[in-house]
C-alpha cells in the first residue's frame, strides 16, 4: 500500500513539473502593444455605458470606433442601429 502511494505521488510530481514547463509565462502586455481586439471590446463596453447613461452621441462614437478596430465584434452593428 505504501509503495502504491509513493508511486502515485512521484507520478503526480513528475506530471506537475512537466505541465509547468509547457505553459507560456503570463507577462503583462507592453502599453504600446495592446491588441486591437481588446481596444475594440473596451470601446464597445464604453459605448454600452454611455448608452445606459443616455449619452447617445458619445455612445455612437464609441461603437463606430469599436467597429473600426474589430469588424468581427458581435453586436456592434445592432447597437449602432439602436443608437441611430
């Protein structure tokens, strides 16, 4: 029984060590290299906040900016129709 526990513990330790080496390090993105998709999502969320507060002109600008940055972002066209 002790041998089985020892074997399982060693196998777990080996797997844990190999899994840790295979992962990519999570480093912060430099400020000049923020992905366009992230900027588009932030613009979309800003537009939603403006729309909720009743600031339609600012929401329209944010939604247009989101569409320019990432045309594939879902719901942007629907929100633009809603604002206009």
